[in-house]
């Protein structure tokens, strides 16, 4: 596995504006039989087995390599009902993989391989933990309508203090989430790849890589993430199919002073997703408490619609919709990458890729039985008849409308959508093209010490937001392509007879139309921020004082943020509220220290001990750092004043963490066999992956907050054998 930092679009295909992982499978060996098997057992009853066997079929010409893996583990999140009674677990693992490779090589130099793989996962993922309850709930709004005062959250710990960071971590540490049923998933992922290398001269090869992939998934989950039956995804089915092809010519020229690559790439991807959404029996009561404070009793929709002449009282329970999303995306590109040895030690790399992106996407509603939305629209004018003070009428009207016509289950394309922000179906296209390019100048001093400077213009294609709420109020469902200009200077060196490796890099990346995806608690929003940037320094060292000891030290000092003027001419609340804040999950300091001790016991047995410590600084875990101001606030106060007046969003900052991983064991028969024990996250640090607004649990500064917890401490034993 190769970690490629920064934009990589010149050589590594599409959408690599901020980095890429290059994963290469071990090729079949044509001349020897061999393989390996690993087996592990750990806490949470984890069982993991991996193995491979390599079989030459025709010596030095044709070989087969078979690989398989299986892993199962109990979930580390306990699910409880509204009374706090456990009924299941979540975040478990149950998956397997098989892969076959047929490799070949002829005397003429023609070589290649055919790869087929299949994997299945039925893991129950994932259940978030509620960190913070909406103040209106803790004030007794549910009790006011005769329901559970805790609002269906049976967790033993939930903060009611917006600055309750210790309570947030205590809630995560319990690893208890509430739900009315456990999430379900069944995912198949399979494909075929063909790779052929054809020598056309002693110094040039023609290489073709073609692939087909299929991804099919089913999921069902409690989408409000509480023990109440509020809003569920009853069935989500996704079918994703991708074809890719790449042809490239690569080789050397001018007595080896030029290394060149010329190529073309094509991909064709189709997405077909159907989602069945449903409102549960507690939807109306939750709205009555969380949004209205219980002031109108447990059935406000039924009260409102029943007060309208000609409209009977309507109950939201059982409201469903089936929404379908489709996209066809084609990508074409031509590329080149060339390294010139100008003089001894001085080299220049020039690379370029021209890409075209064509996408067609649509959202259609195949079925809906929603009576509450039309009835609510017909009843909004009767709100003053309920005895509501005139000053509260606009607020209540907006609340009834937004929840009565809740986007994921609302009927699409109602006539009222001409004047109100209702759900709209869409059929739209996205087209873009871009020149991606890179320049790198490197100089090698007395080998092996290199310095370099580079500039890269990178690109990540825009697209279409395949979401029910993407075209609300006639909004444009597509988003723009993201571009980045990246500058880097650095040093790579090996010193003291290769006993010390020292690398240093300083970088600056300036993003244009930075792509952001945010869940607001009632909708998914995909939008562009005109400006974002990252800058920093990375240091990496590897020290081998003797044959038994190896130490590694590294650190990244990073400032990744939206500048104060990130919004440009935009006044969209979700954009202007980001300006001046750091990007999500981007700590300013990350430091890693590790060591490996390998001690021979006798001629064929060796003891080893390795450990790693990773330290991260404080970091943001939410999309937004503040509660975005409303459009009305921006219009009344101006952008800067409206943003300055908004409170920080609850539970965003995660304190710095230190992670410790250890592994120790014995190797036998010159490493052919080994047994080892391991522990990851030794100190059982409580870590959030992302923090977000709990679904349908109030709005703005009063929204409840939930977070996905990362894996706790895990430990176990592994045995390995190779043959």
C-alpha cells in the first residue's frame, strides 16, 4: 500500500485533489509453490483468518494465486430501548473475501494477469451515541404530553450542558446507543480485472488494464437514532456498476535520460438506488415535544388538520415514500508523465492529464401515501384560530410546514411547490472538463540526498446530489468541481550508511469550490465553499542504531481552514458560517513515535516487540463550527454581524488524544512461523469519528447532538505460518 499525499490526478486517475491510496496485490509467482495462513482471536469474540496459496500450473509461464479472508466480531455498541434495557448490539463485523489471480508470462516478454474477487458483508453498522439532548426535551416537553420525560433515550449518560465535554466523553465511554431496532446490512462487492503488458521494444511497453466492478447493498436502519419510532429507512437498495479501461505506453529514451508515460483512460459508472422511507408511530409526538414544547398536546398535526373545514384529522403514522435515484457517469482522459535527467543529479518531471466528465442523474418518486403534507398545507391558514399569539404565528407556520412536509417522505412536485420549499423531482446533467498538470524539479546531492520543489494543479469532479431534498424550492441539485493548486518543497535523505532516513516537506494547498457534504438534522446538503486552504510541515525519520533496533519518528504541523473570506460573493448561511474555522477532522498537530526490537534467541528463533504512540491535537468533528445564521439574520444584520452573533455548535471540539498500540511475539524457523499478542488503543481512548445533529430533534442551537464512536481497546493473539 502506497500513501500518496496531495493531488495525484496526473497518474492515478479521477478525483484525487487531496491524495490517494495506491493498493497493489501480490502477483502470482510463476516458479514456486507457496502461501501463508494467519489466524487471530481477540476480545469481542473476534475471529479472523486470512490465507493464500500460489500454485504454478506451467513452470515459469502460468500460475494461480488464491486468496481468502474471513472475519467476525461482536458489536462494541450496546443498543437499549427507551427504558434502558439492552436488546442487541451494533457495530459488529461479519464478512468474507475470496480472490483468484491467474498470472502468465511468455518468452516474448508478454505478461499479465486476470483477477476475480467476491466479498460479502452483513455487518450491523453503525449506531451513533447521543451526546447532548435538546434543551426543550430536558425541560420536560415529553412529560408535558404524557410521554417518557427522557424522550425515548434510554442511554445512562447524556449531557444537558452544551459545554459538557467530560459528559460527552462519558457518554461515548459507555458505548450505549438507543434505537427501536438494530441496523441491518447485506453487501456484495465483486469484480474482474485484466492486465496485459506487451513489450514493443527493449525499452518500451504497452500496458492495458480493464476492469468491471459491481456493488450491491441492502440496508435497513432506525434513521432518528433514538428508541422512539420516529423515522426509519425501511429498505435501501443500491446497485453500482463500473467499467474502466486504461491504455498506456511507457518506457525510456535518449539513453535512459527520459522516462515517459502516455496514456488514455475511460470509465463508465451507473448508480441505481431505491430507498423506502417511513414515519413511525412516535413522529407526531416527537414533533409535539421537541419542536413545540408540548404546548399543543401529543397530536398537533391531527389538531391542526382537524380544525380545517373539509380536511379530516390526519395521523402521520404509517406515512411512506419510495424514492429512486439514478446516475450515469462517463469519464475520459488522456495523460502523460515524463521525467528528464537534465544533468547529473538534476531532473525535471512534467505531467498533464486532460479530463472530461459527463453525468446524468435523476430523482423520481415511485410511490407515496403521504396525506399529512397536503392536509398541513391546507391547514396553515388556520393556525391563528388555535389561539396562538400573532408574534408566534410565522414560527409555528414554518415548523408545521417543515415537519408536516418532511422532505424524505413528502409527496414530490405538489403544485404548492411553486411558492413553498417543497420536494421536487429532477432530471439533470453535469458536464465539466479540466487540465490537470504537475511540475517537479529535483536535485540529488551526494547520493542519497535529494531536494525537490513541485507545483500541481489538481481536480475533483463535481456532480449531482442524489438526495430527496437536493432540489427543494427549485434549488440546483448539482455541485461544482473542486480544484486545488498545491505547492511543495522538501528533502529526502538517507544518512550514516543508511542507518538514518530523514524526510522533510513543507506544503501549501489552495482549494477553489471546496466540496462539502452536511447533514442538518432534516436534510443532506452538498455545496461548494469558494475558498479553503491547507498548509504545513511534515517530518519523517527512521533510525536503525543496530541490527536489532529500529525507531521511527514523524510529525505533521497543519493548518487546514476556511479563510475569513471563504464565502466570496455567496450569502448562503451554510457557507458563510464556515469562514474562519478549521476543516473537520484536521488536528493542527499529529506526532507518531514507534520502535521495533528484534532479538535472536538462537539460530532459528527470534523474539520481537514493537510499539507505536500516536498523538493528535484538538480537532473539530462537525461540518459546522457555529449554528449557521438564517437568511433573515443575514439580511437584517449583514454577513459578518450575523455570523458573529451565532453560538458555537454543541459538542464540536474533540480534545487531543494519545493512542498506544503494542505487539510482541516469537518467530520460528527463520520467520516461517510466529505467534504474537497484540493490543490496539491500549489506554481505551474514547474517540468520535463525526458529530452531527440528531435527526428530527429540534433545530439550531437547540438541536440534540450525536456522534459515531470509533473502535475501543482491542486485543488478542495471532498465529502465522508461511510455506
